């Protein structure tokens, strides 16, 4: 008999448990502050449009914020996003 886990927020779970989205969160964490989506796209070796699509899902889940400054949008982790990255790091260290 297998273990069945009910996932409350399945959409964001599916986003986060892929390599690039995880790398995006860790990239924001390592930036120690705000970052542009274009910079993040270069950091994780991903297209700008793909990064923005994933970031919009993360914003809906309350993991990041977009802070608009003129035409530019700066990204920052929320408290919840920061906590998620710390859990990711614990899992990485456990491996």
C-alpha cells in the first residue's frame, strides 16, 4: 500500500518542484535584495518570457513581489518565499 499525500496548493507545488523555478528562488535569495527578471533569467539560463511566467505563479502564491520602478520591475522574496528557500537548502544539505 503506497503513501498518498494530498497537496493543498498543487499548482505552486508543481511549479516549485522543477529545477528552473527552484533555481529562481535560490537566485533571489542569494541576491540579498531586489533583482530584475532579466538578470534572473541570465542567472538560471532561461528565457525572459519563461522566467516571467513562472514568477507570476510565484507572485500568486505569495513567494515574491514585483516592485515597479518606472518601466522596470524589481523582484524580491516575501517572508514566505524566504522560508521556502531555507527549506530547500535544508533538503539540499540532507542529500
